C-alpha cells in the first residue's frame, strides 16, 4: 500500500473490506472489549508479543484504520490517535519529558497551544522556551541540557507563516533531540514534515483532516527514524520502562517504539482515547483531503490578493502572496500552496475588526478552522484573549487583526461577503 500515491492512500490506506461481513466502508466498531481466543492469546496481547485488540481505551479497529491511514499519508512508521489535538501534544511530549525538562517552541503557535505550553505543562514540572523560529541562532542558543524536544507549526496559526522545517530539524538533530511539527494547518497534502527531517508530527484531526467541523480528534505520527538510545536523554524509550514491567521499547520495537509506547502507556494511563465514531467521521473526511486542499488553497490565493488591494486593509499575512516575506520559503516547504489560513489587519484597528466580524454573513464567526465553510475570528478578543499584549503581537494576533479560514465555497461569493462587511466596518468608523 505504501508504494501508492497520495490520492490513492487517502482513500485506501489501512482499510480493507470487513473480514466478517464484506462491508466496504470501514465499520464503526462500537465495542469496548474484544473476546480473546484463549488464555495464551490474552497473555500474548498483554505482553505486546502479538498485536491485537484488548480494550478500546488502548486500541479499536476503526481507530486503528485511521492511525494507519494518517501514518501512510505522513510517511511515518506508525501513529496513535487520541481525543483532540491538544491531547496529541501531551501524548507526543509524555514519553520524552520529566520534571525539570523543557521544550524549545516557536512563538508563532495556535493560541491554545501557547497557553498549554506557557501555563498548564508547568504543573508537570515541564517548561517551554518561546523563540522566534526565523532566528536559527536563537533556537540553537535556547536548547540546553534539559531540552527534550523542539516544537513548531509548519504553517503557523493564525498568520499562515511558513517554518523552515529542514533548517530547524538540523538544529534539533545536532542537539540530539527530536523536532515535533504540528501539521494541522498544512496537512500532509501540503507539507510532509518527516521528509523535511521532523521526527514526530502531531495533528488536530478536528480541522482539515476531518474537514467539515464535526468531531474533535488528534494524532501523533512517528517517523520511526530517531535513535532514542543514541544518548541518555530518553530513558522511557531507551531504558527498562517501569510502567510496562521493564520493557525496553527502543530495543523491543525498533521503529515502532514510540507508537507502542503511546498505546501501551500513553493511552493506557493518560486515557485520552479517540472514540470510534470520531475516527469514522475523520476517515470519511480524509478520503477527499487533496481535493479539498487544492480548492482551499486556490480560494485563499484569490481572496488574499483581493484583500491586499482593498483600501481599508493595512496588511495581509498570506505566505502565498508574491509580496510575502515567506513566499520563498513557501515555495520550498509547501510548493502546492501555503494553506488557507491567514490574517489581515485593518487600518482602523480593533473597533473596525469587531464591526467587520459582526457584519459578515457567509463567513461564520467561529473558533475553529479547516472547515469546508469559510470562518473568521478576531483572535485578540477570543482565542488569544488570555495572552499578554506582547504575546498576542508575537503570535500574530494583534488587536487590529482578523483571522480567516478560507473554505471551499465559490470565491466570488466569499469576496462579495468580505466586501460588504468591510464597507460596513469602514462606514461605521466614518460616522463616529
Ligand atoms: C485546533 C488546533 C490545535 C488543538 O486541537 P484541538 O483538536 O482543538 O484540541 C492545535 N494546533 C493547531 C494548529 C490547531 O489549529
């Protein structure tokens, strides 16, 4: 299967007709438990000597198809699905981290991730150092003896800026730590981070992979290429793991070590499990991923160019625009297109943004992205509200900025909606 191309893999990878019924679409296996053949079979499963289904907190046949499909699309060795994108980030860090350890992360991240990394993970004794990833020396300097991973978004939320994945991967590599890429906004159709040197890829499957705003989910993909035993930084993988009766995951499972650890310990003990219905919706969405992404990108290119020429607009961040400082990097990292998520700033500032948001009709004012429908949000008053002013600006969510997630509707209809909302925002300003 892995020698097939992307458009084939997105329909077929991981699935086959149901062996019991012949059902062609992947059934929703709505079962928590699975009958063991006999006591030896049960023992082999619990010893990880045989791969199979035990209990749906760990493994479920519908979820397993989705894991195999995303791993195939990303070009990874294995994948573990979980309940949300934020769960995936914790699942990715959990085997690597311990009290006193840190991660070096980009300043340009999804607002919820900034909060998760700057506040919540501190309860575990972990910390994050926020660095401008355009400055490779700053990334290099931030990595210290306690650093266990480098983390960034390939196409960064909310501005759609592009990360030089290969250059950052080389910095992480030289320091002996893995690069984790949040590939949510790019999807493996536009960027395959493992081909650019990343070790782990995390997803919020809630967004483009499902594609229609129905279910939350997450996924961690492992390249299978990182040598966890090359240094003593990753004892959960390279030393006997006390949480699984002394199993040495790197030795026993080779390129599948991280994936097996994620299931046998991560899902078992953290319990952030994806349910089979969510996996089913996401499998349906993934079948059309490349078709949707091509349309998302085409619409985003058209609309970003139109906005750039609008007199009320101060700036547009879309990396696919010839004027963008990220255009050269976009052509290198994501030649098929720079995604469909970007921001624009209004000359009349915060109040004009709020009036714009209140007047859109076709665009929905929603705290989501990657839907077939076009969405907009004023980040500074919503998703990035809990950030300090300088964090908002560093994250590209300044008070005069609106984020757009461009859908797959007709671009002319979307432009007409933006045009009337911008006119109302400007008109209200003039009247004041
Ligand atoms: C939405 C999102 C997340 C969090 O995912 P959830 O499924 O909402 O938990 C993480 N990173 C990015 C880039 C996102 O857009």
